[in-house]
C-alpha cells in the first residue's frame, strides 16, 4: 500500500511541477511579446458629419518616444471609408488620451485605431 501511495504522490508532484513550468513559460512569452510595444485602447468615436469622424483613444507607451497611429472609419457594410495617419508627440506621462479626426468619402458608422507604432521603430 505504501508503494502505491508513493507512486501516486510522485505523479501528482511531477504533474504539478510540469504545470508550473508551462505556466512560467507562458507568462514569459506574454510579457516578452508586450514589452517595448505601443498599446492602445479605443475609448469611443463620434460621427461629426457625413464626411468626418472623431476617434478617441488612450496610448500606453514609453512617453519619451513619438508614435504614429493609423485611424480608420467604416460604413455599415464594414468597408473602410476613411483613413488617416496621426503623429502623437512624446509626452510627459503614459497613458495619454488623444482624439483624431478622420475625413471620410462616405458616411461612416464607426471609427477606431487600426495600428500604432513608434516612429523610430526598425522595419
């Protein structure tokens, strides 16, 4: 009976160590993938006119580096009807809130940040 308990305990310990190691690897990859990158949160939009949308967003980034963001507007069929690139200068703090205006070729129903990157990023 003692041998069966020991074997069972060994498998439980092996499984726990394995799960712990895989969790550590997953956390490591997640942190490595997010560090040094610009992150943004779309906080809203307002259709100002048939040919204009204001998009609000927050940037989480290194505040000492300028950023370039591509902002898009879409119509009811999810076609892109407007796109603009906006430059966000270095700031004193992060996160920071911004508003970008997108001129559209047709009436839009939504606006959002498509991508953001540091201006000094290597291609």
